[in-house]
């Protein structure tokens, strides 16, 4: 069995957009991959820790942080 993981980042206009726009974008991503022979498995959240940047002599240092990314999983 073969798996494919695709990042999913929805984009909406804060004045006009709503959750149905996010759903439409996810549906389009799924439809595109199903048309290429992939089967939708699910939407997963991946938590990632981004390492801090120390800068030169502490100048420009940035602390580490945690971020979450959505991934669409397909199989065939």
C-alpha cells in the first residue's frame, strides 16, 4: 500500500469567509487527489517544535515555539 500526505492550509477572507469556505477548499483537495487515483484516509494535525534561533551574541535571537499543521492523508 502506498500513502501520500499533503499539507492543507485553508485561506479565507476574514470579512466574507466562513467555515463553509474552508470545507470547500478541503473538498477540492480531496476531489483532486481522488481523481488521480488516491483514496482519502483522513485529516491529521501534526504538532511541530521549531528550534530557537540564537543570533550572533544574542542579537536577533528568537525563542523556539510550537506550531500545528493540518495534513490530508491519502492511500492507494
